């Protein structure tokens, strides 16, 4: 992992105080113009690795995106994974659970959508909603949601044991920037569909969500499934951080195209030679 971006990784057990992390951090970059070329190169690289991963068909990558409303989860998917082939890269957005989903254990609906070998799956919101929303809204007893931290760690350990690499990104946005984005949703016709009055209701619980995220990040950032705390006030820098981490992780995974089948290749050559001989008669 590049040293300058490893600083956003939360080490296991590390205390997390979101107030100590600047959501407007850009690591010295002045604007999107400075990062456009690098981001384009990274998205191309991610697409190349994704093709190799799909062809190799032996391992998988799960990417988790979490953040408070308007943190930029949709935008991150759009910009970082813009060059990937949908055949091998899929996005799952988890909303309020259906009656069938609610009738099962809380991890059931997520486990069904984890990536098969060769795939990259992106969770736009995830199993972490069950220690965030349910906590803030008091939907289940504290004893129940507290026990879920261990369940989540075990769930992710199982996935990693079965050759799924996991990356988790918390997109850290300021309340001021969130309000700006809410205003954009109201004023821009192509974004108005994203606005909901419920967004403002949820905003009243800002501090409670911050505390819930701090505890979740501290208790579930593990060696096998680390969290990255990504400054998200500047979307172009947010995209750069996520793209750098994803590209570096795929490079470490080093997926390879499978070796050609020698027998099949010899058979094709023979067939081509026979066809060529017939056409030359």
C-alpha cells in the first residue's frame, strides 16, 4: 500500500475520533486538475486487474462503502469503477430490509450478494447498517446490536478464508458539506430525485451517527478486513484515495490470466490447417 495513503487505514483496535480527522484534507493537492490524469490511469489499471481477476476465476474482491447521507457513495462507484466491465463488477445498494429479509438473521441478505470467484462486488451501504441505523433509531435492544460486531468480524473472516479480499471505506464528510449537497439536490433538476425530507430528519442525529461510526470502525477494522477513513469533502480527492487503495490492493492480489490449454490449442491448429488445406483445393 502506498505510504501516503496507508495513513487512512485504521489499525485493529485503534481508537477513532472522527473530530480528529479533517474531512477536507487533500494532502496538499489544490484541485481536481492535479489529480485527473492520475485518476484516469488508476481507473484503467483497476479495469485491467478486474479483467484478469474475472479470467482467473479463483478469487474475489468485496468493497464496502459506508458514510452518512450525501457522503458520496454513488459518486465514488461512478468515478472509480467507471472503466470496469459490468460482467465482472456489480453494485448492490441495500435499503430497508424486506419482510423476507427481516425474517432471517441480519447477515442473510448480505451473504447472498457476496462475490463469487472472479468477481468484484461493491456494497453501497452494507451489513454495517445493522450496527448504525438500528443503534441510532433504537430498532433493536442494545444487547442485540452490540453482539453483531463479533458476528460481522466472523462473517468477514469466513469470506477472507474463502479467498475474498475485503476493503472497507468510510467516506468522512463534514456537516457543512452535507448541507451543501442537500442544497444541490434541491436546486439541480438532475439531482432532485435524490432528495428526501427524511435526509433532514436523519441529519438531526448527526452526533449519534458519528459516535456509532467511531465504535464500528474501532471494533471491526481487522487485519483481514481493514477500514479506510477517507476525507470526502472534496469528491475528487475522495475518488483518488479510494482508487489508489483499490488499485494497490488488486496489484498485491496479482490476478493472472490462466495458462492456455495446450491440448485444445493443438486441436485448434489442426482444425485450422485442415480447413486451410480444403480451401486451397
